[in-house]
C-alpha cells in the first residue's frame, strides 16, 4: 500500500483540521466528504482542492474505495457511524471523546475486533510539539517521581448548539475538555488512575442562540494515581479571552510548566484589532497571544501523520480504541463522584 485514500464525515472546525493535516501528506488523497451542511462542505472541498464526491448521507461515502474515514461529528453519532465504517472494511479516525459513555464505547470496540479493522483515537494534545516535549523530558528523568500536578483547559464555550445538549453531547466541559488533560496525564505519569473526586457546575445556563446549557460548563477534579500522585484538573466553558490550556507537574527532582496558549512566544497589543489570534478569542483588540500555525501547535498534523504511518506499516497507534475507552471510563467515574460527592474508585 503506497497511497492512502481517506474520506471525512463532517465539515466543521475539526473536519477542517483533519483536511489540513491530510493535505500536508503527499501519500494521502481525500476522496470525498459527507456532511448535512452542503455550503460548509463545499467550502471545505474548495479550500483543500477536493475535486468531487460530496454526499449528504455518509453511507454513500462508505461505498467508495478507501482505507480510512475521519469521524468529525457530534458525540451521539460516534458509535453508529464508527461501527458502519468498520463494518464497511475501513479504518476509523474517531475524534475525542470516543463516545458518550463506556457502554457505547464497548460496542465500538467489539465491532473493531469482529471487523478486523482499527479505531484510531484522535487525542491531538498528545501529539502537540510542546506536550510531546514534556513527555520526552519526563522520560529522561528530569522530574524524578511526579507527586503532584495540575492540568487546565478553558474557553468561553463551544460554537455549536449540540455541545450544550445532553442527548447529543453526553456531557459538558469535563467530557469535552477533561479528556485531553486525563489522556496526557496518564501518558506523562506512566501509571493508572486509581480513584477520582469531582465537582461540576453550570455557571451560564443561558447560551443565547444556542439555547439552554443542559450540561456542566465548569468542572474541577482530582486524579489519584497508583504511584500516589495527586493531580488537579480544571475545565471551563465560561472563561473569556480565547482557548487556554496548560500543565504544571511537580516531581522529586524538578518541575515543569507548559502552555502553548497564553504564552510569551508571541504577544500583540493592538487598538484596532486584527484577523485571528486563537480559537475562541472573541476579540483581537488590546493584548492578545496569537498561536502560530494553530493546527500544528495543537498536534493535528502530527497525529494524522502518525495514524497514516501506522496504516502503512501495520503498527499499533499511540492512541488506539483501548486508550479512548480508558479515558472515557475515568470521566464516567468522575461524573459518578460529582453525583455522590465522594471519592470513587476507577474500575
């Protein structure tokens, strides 16, 4: 197999990142897009020179000969669409979270096994240059044994209505943003989460044109690792000023802080403002912190390149279906803790 043919289901923000990432690889061809939003999809196809094969029904896309399909759609569609992809003899690149809950995820893993195809779990932060460097530094022993830390992701809230609806999303800021922090932290510490404690709140129930927020828009949790480490995660959909994500890790021999957003890599002050700084930034007036080559800084091209390489060389990915299931199981246990108001064991 010298060239990989791929399709994309979805045409929004994440589908754009996938299209961009594929376009950088000379051995990959995007053979079609399926989306309910025709105008958005056609715009995406023109942007990346995808010359034909637009479909409103994703099942028509599955009839084409290709190797893999990117799943860039709302959470409630992940299970059925992914299972259809696998059963059609194609690999599936599934955006986080893997599903709304572990029950759905279990079905997906069963179909993955029976179909002999592969689910590639899209956890872009683990492929981001800055976060990958953190892992390298930890592996070299710079921090000693990590005993405490903090992970944080925040912005003013998603730009699609479905995120705020429980049936479509399965959860709010914890499921949307917390999966990123949990995935990286398990990777960094190299051991499992033993217990969790979590509190969730809805601070801003009225979301204007998006209607009522039916899920949590803020979450704070503590992850208790098997090595004794305690790490706090903070997730928010009510923080203005653009997308902010960071880690602070403390070990017996050192500490590390990383923040690819809100960093001093590039700082701008403007009275008039300018085009674009970073995802979810409402304005570019005053002080802003633009993220250069955003998709690259957030790890999307590196992630896609890794998955393509795995397909070509029949290798297992860094983030496969079992990893996605593990993260989802921890999140589900955190929701259980938020309800019981107790520390809950991860089983």
